[in-house]
């Protein structure tokens, strides 16, 4: 792409770990210039796992692409004074510092918005800006636990195996920043955007929460699909599992024929999903017997040929190596790093934004951005 959607937008990031930096990285992928402020020891995430470049591990490189890094001491009055002025040259501030910390040094949203009215000030926290836990810090596993997400897993309690709250909150924060910029074009005024891991977790509870509020119970947990739609789950084959998602009565009829059991589609006790629910133990057992007669590749071919939704249960390695992943262009070579990393899951006019730069070294851009006197 010759021009990215946020080209010309300048972002200052006072972030560490994952959620705040991920939000700023989304903006950077969209074309914004992002200046990341770090302490002398660096973002904690630099030190997670084995170093792959510049003393930083995979997690840091994964969420800090396309950024510049400056080192500031936020306990130094002169450096804080410079930063307050520098914020005025930026369109967006993204921060996920412990609640109350920036307010103590005059970098909170009220002061910064009063000083720089066009600024979009985005805070990413653990539990939100109101309520008895508003000042509590928090990390992904503890908020997954507190929110009830761990109890939704089939082998509850169990942590969801990726950073759904850090990355999800980063997505909401980035969306809020973009909405704030859009509002500014109309009003000339910036705004304060707040996002939190806990509120993101509550958002992921939209469907389970609706059932609980309406019916007083939660959907039955299932390890590979749904216990309410039959069949809508994984089945073992000769060489590995396959998920079959026959999500309506028409698809069940197609599935029955593909399994060599066309009589099931005509059986008045199986034609509707509510009837299949009543006989699910028998029906799922019979389907499993049939599935064990072939390999997963054979079943994928057979079921796909008659438009029955299905997929193998891949490992992460399988998924990343699949031709479909290659076709998306999501895995991109990072300049200077020699490693392919996953990038923005969006296209614009058929093109995906390219990774422009690897994650910066600690303080790599301090000299060119921060005046020498302020940096002393």
C-alpha cells in the first residue's frame, strides 16, 4: 500500500507487557508513527523468554513492530517536563502504567487533555476506571480467573491458551483511539478512551451471559464444539480428530448421506436438532464408529465434497504451515530480524499492510527524539 490509513498520525506509548503495546502496535500497522517510552531497564516483556535479538524475547518482538524506542526516567522532573511538551506533538497517547502512577506526576488524562485539547488519551487497565477494584493491577491469568472465563473451559478451571484478554483489550483500545480520532475531525476535540482486561472478559461472555440472564444456567461445556447442536464437535478418525459442524437440519441430512447412513435423515426421531439432542448419546456414538473407518484426510475430502463444514484439529505448527496461512500473508518477514511473525489481520483494497521495521532496541531512538539536556 502506498498510503496506510493512519499515515500522519503520531502516537506516544507509555506501555509495558502486552495489552498497551499491542494496542499501539495495531495503530503502527495502520501507518501511525509510534514512539515507545521505556524505563532504563526496558519494558518487562523484553526479558520474557529466550532472547532472539537485542536482549529481547519473542513476546516483545511480537507486539512492538514498527515502533521507535526512547528511554526516559519518569522520576526525573526535567524529563517529565519534556515529555509533557512532547505529548502535545502527538495525536494519541496509549498507556497501561499502574493506575494512579501517571496522575502523580502530572501525566494523567485530565491534565494532559486540558493542556492538549486535541489529544486522544487512551488508558488500558486491569479492572476498569470505576468500582472497588479500579486501582488494582492485573495480569491475564488472574483476570481470566476472576472473570469466570476459566470456568467456561471443558476441563475447568483452565486458562485459555493464548492472550485473549491482553490482545482483545489491545484491539478495543485501538478501536477506541480510531473512534476518538474520527470524533476529533468533527469536533476539533480529543477525548479519553478507557479499556480494561476485565471489561474485555465480560465482553467475551456476551452469549453465555445472555443464557445465564435469560434461562438461569450456562451452556454445557464441550471440549471441541457445542453440546446444543448435534453433531457439532470433534470425532476421532484413523489418524487424528476432525471437527464436524452440521449446524442445521439440512446439513445433518447431507452428513448422514456422506457417512453412508441416509436412513438417519428420514428417521422421524432424528430429523430435527431437538430430536437429535434426545438421542445424542446413541447418535454421536454411531457417528464415531463410522469416522474410525477412514483417515482424517479422507473424511475432509468426502464431507467437503457435499458442503458439510469440517476441519482437522490442527496443532499450531500445522496451522502456521498450512497453504491457507501462507495465502493470507499474515506471516511476514520482519526486516532485520530474519524471522516471520504474525501481523495485522486486516486488508485494505486487497492489500495487507507490510511490517516496516522490527521491534526497536532499548532506547534506540532516544538521541534523535529527546534533546540532550532533557535526557541528562
